[in-house]
C-alpha cells in the first residue's frame, strides 16, 4: 500500500484532516441523496427537512389548535415558523383572534409572511428583552424549540449542552405561558390545553431528572421521536401539555 502523501508543503495533519473532511462530506452527500424527506422538502418547497418533524408532532398532539401566539426558539432557517404560521391559520375557527408567530435565532431568517423575526442569542438577556418587548404584554400559547448546540461528538457534553437549551426554553415558558404560573389570568390558554411546550433534546440519563421537573409543571409530558428523525440520531422531543395548577400556584407564591 502506498502511504498517503500530501501534494503541497503543508503539515501532514492538515492533509489528513482534509481527507477526513472530504470523506465525511461524501458520506453526508450520499445520505442526503437517499433521504426521502430531503427529496420531499425539495418537492414541496419547505425551508428545512426538520419541518416534517413539527408536522408529525402537530398531527399527533394538535399543538397549534386554537393557538394565537407562538414563539419559535432556534428558528433559523425558518422551517418550523413556516409550519406554525400555516397551521395556526388553518385550524383557527372562522379566522377568530389575531395570530402571531415570533421567531428567534442568532442567525438571520429570510422573511416569512406572518412571522416576526428577532435576530439574537436566546441565552443572553438582551435578546430576552427584545422578545418580551415584541410580545407587548401578550401571553404565549405555544413555545416550540428546535434549538441545538454545535455537536462535539462527546455524548455527555452534547447532552449537557442540550439540557442547558431545554432549561432556557422551559424557563421562558414558565414565565410566558399563562397556564403555567399565572392561572388567575384566564386559566387555560386559548388552545384549551393550558399551554404547550415542545423541545428537542438528545436522549441521555442526564435528562431523567429534568423530565421529572417538566412533569411537575405540566399535566402531560410526552416523549416523541418523529419518523422523519433519522434512526441513528439520539434526538427526541418533549411535548408538554397543560399546566399543573398546584405547581403553578406554589411557584407563584415563591416569586411574590
């Protein structure tokens, strides 16, 4: 066997890295070419393959039924927001109420009719202030989060990063979904389910304790892996429906 040789005067480590990257790119391209959902996305003109995951979640749990205000965290390139704005307008009876979808991401999002975009890092206070200002005092019916940190390849570290993002989304939901901590302000939200929180996470034992936190705050916490999620991926989705009134009242007493 002829040893690998670099044709240019650069460190051999860089050549090896380039060869590895080229191999990984070929594998990725091959997988993409065989992926039915990638082909379907191109045919139907959706912004992202992940849009099909949200469509499956909504088909099973009806998360947008009756919702007026949806916040999409980690929204770029806009696939989930695109689905959300279509679904809330489709399921709204007789066009009642004013629908809003607010998309947040550190990356810019090309305009989507009916979607308000905020460019900023959701994990920093300045972006929170922009989002709260955009809400203008309105409560939120549905929070959806497809946020994902850069994958390191270290399962423990990736799971910890995923947990941090889930906690951030959960914290926002507790403050802005009325059914979670402000039952005196109209009780259940407009969708009749007490507000909904959908979050992506990566399956790992570190998530078990957090799952129990969710179950104390919501009446139902479902774990769902869409068919459009690749089988080799550890991603799952928490679909949290309805507040726990006892937990909500206790939480409110603690913050007063």
